[in-house]
């Protein structure tokens, strides 16, 4: 089996997951149960030894009550990110499409405006 290369981004994400998990007083097993995986898998995520899929990544951010952007960057770009994400996920498919389309249109207009 080919040995995986060291990936500093995965290590940094894993460290943020570990720190936040510990802040909440959760064990690796607690987080694994909340996400639907094993304690060993959480350990590999926290040490940067394994990549996680988008759905697992989202489930981890939800369980840790932080935004996915925080786990990726370490920056709380919006103090209410988790609340916004949570509210969006409560919408039905039609309303989600409206939000996405409106946001895309707004971004397009912003990018077209001269400085």
C-alpha cells in the first residue's frame, strides 16, 4: 500500500476539530456517535491521516456547532455562520433553490460593478 503524503491542510483541519471537540467536552467516541462513524475514523481525521467526504465534514461541523468555513480556515467569518447554515438546511428544496439563485444573482451584480 502506498504511504500517503503529509498534508498540512488536513492536519490543520483535524487540529481545529480536536480543539473544538475538547472545548465542548466531547470524546472522540461522542463525536463519532453524533456523526455516524467510528472513534478510529475520528482519530484519523483529527491527526490529518484521512480525508473526509463532504457529508461527513458537514456532519462534524454540525456536531461541533461551528461552520464548515471555520473548520477549513480557522476564521470565524461570521459569528452566526452555524445558525445561517442550520436555517438553510431547514428549508424545503424549492426555497433552497430560491436562496441559491438569489445569492448567485446578487454576487453576479456585485462582480459587475466597477470599484
